[in-house]
C-alpha cells in the first residue's frame, strides 16, 4: 500500500503480532506503525520500495492455516479512506490470477536494491548485502517479466 496511518487498523495489526502472527508489510510512503517494538510488534516487518514507477500495490495475502486468501483493495489504510470514502476490498478467486498477484507481492518482499527496511524508531535502512547474495530489484524484475509475456491477440 502507499500509506498506513489508520490508528484502529494499526492497533489490530499490533494485536495480531502479540498473538504470534507474522506480518510483512510493504508500505511505500507514510507508515505510522512501528515494527520491532518488544511485546508490541515483534512479529512485524515493514519495508518501503521507491523506484522508477509510482507503484504501490494494495495486495493483502493471508496464510490462513495453509489455505491462502488473496485480496486486492482500492484503499490505502488511512483514516480518511476508512471513514470518509467509499473503497473496496475484494477477493481474488482465479488460481491463475492469484498466483500472479502473489508473485508481485513476493517480488517486493525479496527486493534488496530499492527496498528500505523500517526500524522500531521509524528510520529506514537499506538491507545489508552479503557477498554471495544476488541483487534483486522488484520493479525491474516485474518489468522484464511483462516484456517476456506474449501479446494478447
């Protein structure tokens, strides 16, 4: 998503973390949630990807005890969107589409070139690169994937 500022949603995410739920967020812009706070957000990681394209997918993936659920949304999780706008969150049912959407999500989680990892104090740091680790830039990979796809006729 682009922004996460809605306090009630943030509190629910903290609650899930305290219950042991592992949560990986990709929030391009404003993020009022703080990951890595002992006893509050130990199970939460937040990353931001700012690259060539203004891209901030609103993909929500839930493991759901091995029965994954995938949703797409029109809204960033901001108070104004939750309280004053009409937004939609809808499930992805097609297994083909679901697979592609999850690939987009995982590409963002693997990015180690343009991604920045949010710290508990709200600052961001680029991921540490190890000598054997390959560089992975999510937007470049997704762009290359699209170029490889055959055109629809």
